[in-house]
C-alpha cells in the first residue's frame, strides 16, 4: 500500500489535465483587471486566480459591510469594516503566492482612469454596479482597444439558467443593459462589447425601485454572473 505525497502535487495539476501545459502557460502570462469587488467581481477574481491567471489587478474603494455577507466572497463577520481590496489581496495570495497582484484602492472615474488603465491588460472585467462609471470604463476600454466583458444587473434575479453572455447589442429585457446601450450609443459604440446579463424579469419592476435604494439579491446569482465573466476571459485568452 502506497501513500500519495500531497506535497509533491502541483496546485494546477487538474487545470493542466484539462487544458494542457501550453494553455496554462498562456494564462500564467496574461494580465487581467477586475474593477469592482462586490458580488460579481469578488467571485470572478477568485475564479481567475484559481484558473492560473498570472497577473491580476483589482480595483475597489469600498469597505465590507454587514449587508455584503449574503453574496460577496470577502464578506465575513471577522472582515467587516476592512477594505475589500486588502481582504481579497490576502485571499488571492493564499491561493497563488506567485501571483503578480496590483491593488488599486480607488473609485474608477475620470480622475483615476489613466492610472488604473495604464497597464497592458489582456482583458478587463467590469463588475461596477453604478451606471456612470460602468459606461466610462467600457468606453475607455473600447477606445484603448482593450477587451472587456461587462456584468449587467444580477440583482432582482433568481433563475441561473437564464444568464448568458453575448454582444451588448444582442442583450434584451435587462434594464441596466438598456441604459448602458443608450449611453454607449452617444459615444458611437454600437456592439463589440461582451456583456453577461439575464432577460429574467425583475421580481420588483425596475421603475418601482427608487434611485439609490438597495436592490434585492440572493447568494448564488452574482456568482453565476461571475462564472460567465471568468469563462469568457479564460476562453478568449486561451483561444488567442
């Protein structure tokens, strides 16, 4: 009877079995920026890290609050009040100590965009939950010719089977996607941007949700959106 020596295992062995060494090496040499570490962003960056993306930049300005605990990876009783970026930094480096990680503890806007987007990213994940900075990020990436996948609204949704990824011009029945499309049209952007969205009708009609008020959410839906975002990034990178 032999005992397997787990210390000799490579933590990426299972990924290598699936993708092969060349594709895993391609992921290791890739750089991805995730803007927003809420429900979608926190799950997405963990999926990317566990898949072996070698260079990751994270951007968020917010601290962890009790209301985050129902859907966000870094949110625990023990982490309440801490910066999301700092908690995720510790977590990601525990997964891959060799990860090249850059942290932007900033709000993405016209003042910070040049600093945040100064790197040569292979992909950007937009997980911002407010309209204006979301559109500003998408417009900047299109103008700079950086590939981007943008998460639309995961709130007020409960059916994971309806989530999909497509060009933004093909999205439908998503109030946030409609507003983003309308804003992007003003910049002359019609298509060429991948989005993750769900056409599921909101449990509460969008027009009845007051501006700035909290939006209902459930634990698994932001993670489903994150799966689609991470899958899009990884697939596009390994396919070149």
